């Protein structure tokens, strides 16, 4: 996300009105609902995370303890347990 100077994109009357509410502060204007993108839609990160989680689940089913998986993937044991539970639900 990049910042745009309000004076470059908004009419002066609108800037004056906004300044009545927030003067000299940062203001985040969210995207319209129809323009929002889901997490991971712009990158392969979502797919990579899913692959990692399947690998974690596979290794767990092969007998690798949660504590070892936690160390190998730099995740807390609780996070590993949540991944395993989600994968188990998906494959059941």
C-alpha cells in the first residue's frame, strides 16, 4: 500500500471537511467491498502455507512428535496442533 498526498487527489473542499475531523493525522480509507481481495490472492503465500500444513500433517501421521515439528517449522506446539486438527477435519 502506498500513500497519496490528499491535495493531489481530493478537491480542496473535501480536504477542508476532513480536517474538521482529523487535522494533520494519518487516515486509512478502506477499499470498497467489491474491490477487496482475499488473503494470499496476490501472491503464492496461501498455496505455500497449505503445502507446508499438509507436510506437517503427513509427518505427524508418520509419527514425528509435535515438539519436533514445532522446532522444525519454528511454530509453537499449539500452532502445530491447530494445523493437525484442521487437516484431520479436512481429510475426514
